């Protein structure tokens, strides 16, 4: 067994909280630049140029890309040959978030109770998705999730007879109905299968995929491409002001499901599909 001090994991969370909020990934930046050649609307082109300028300023000055620095969502892959030492993992994760959002001067957006609406003051607690994997490493992936795009997401318990066309129609209709609310151009995560809660997780996990990367199954790769095409033919455009680039990409994740069900979910990110990872 390999021992890993939970403080190392907390330190990684602290660093990722700052870097993901202030530095748009190089791949994402280059992908958005390509959209200048795709977009035909003068207003749309200007908006995309402004998004790129904003990202460059944020990177140089280490200030947030967006004022909404999000709910801290952590995907933690824990090797089964790892023994965690040095304290409680959940405390270490929360401490990493607290330090990251305080030392990075990031907006604290989390409420201790959804109805009483009292701010925790340090952006804790995070949302943790933990999975046990082979090996003796710990992989920390942090993805800040803004409220505006999160609010446009949804789950639909389709009938099996609805099939893949039902899934595609649900996703396309949901994104188009969102209009400018999620700050397009957006990145769309789609979860198909599992259960009510599993398909929502799949949709969020799908947002971690690199822009431009297609599903390994040609069938679902074609589904991704069709959904993307239909969304961009809607004319919603950058910031909802019209144009050809409403979505940058669409990613699909699937899971086995019950014979009586076809759970489907869509989770939306703005153009700044913020996420980063560390391996310990």
C-alpha cells in the first residue's frame, strides 16, 4: 500500500481552484479562436473576440475569467492500493476549497441551506464524486460550475420507445430554450442511461472531455455531431444575440439502464468550460 497524506490532496484542490478560475485552458482557447472563422455574424465575431480578450487578461493578471467562480465540483479517482493518512479526506478537501477561494480572492457563492440562504463565506462544502480505481495514484479533477449555466440543465425520464431521436430532441430543445442565459457559446454534456441520478452525473462528467474529441463509439460520435449541428443551426448565437456558434461542442456519456427506462440528462457549461487535474 502507498500512503498519501490527505493534505497533499487538499493542496491540489487549493491550487486547482485558483488556476481553473483564472486560466482558460490552451486547448479551449485555441478552439474558441477557430470559431471566429465559423461565425458569420459581425456581432457574434465581436463577442467571441471579447471572450478571448477577457481570457487573456484573466490569465495575465490571475483574476477570474468570470465573476461567478462557481460551486466547486471535485471528481476524485482513488487508487485501491492507496492508504490515506493524515486526517479526514472530506476535511482536507473543504480546507483546500477554503484556502483556494480565500487566497485567490474568488467569489464565495455557496449557501449553507438552500431555503434559509445563508452564505458559508468560504465556498464550502464542495460536491465530491469519488470513484475507486486500480493502482496507487490519486487523481484530482476540479471543475468550478457556474450557477447561470447549471440552472439551464435538466433530466428527462424518457420512454424506451422514444429512442435516440427522443434524446436528441430533448437536448436540442433544452439548449435552444436556454437562449442567452448560459452565456453561449456553450459546451453541452449529455448523459444517457443509468438511473435518475446517474444520468445527471454522466452529463456533468461529459463536460470534462476535451473540445473536439468525439465519442469512441461511431454511433454516439454521430449523435454528438448531429446535436451540435442542430443547436448551431438554431441561430441563438454568441450570448444569445444571433449567429452560427451557439455551442462549441457536445459530449455524450452512456451507462446501462433498466429495460423500462431511458433516463437522459443535459448539463451545460458556458464557453469557459473550466476544469483542471492533478495526479498525486
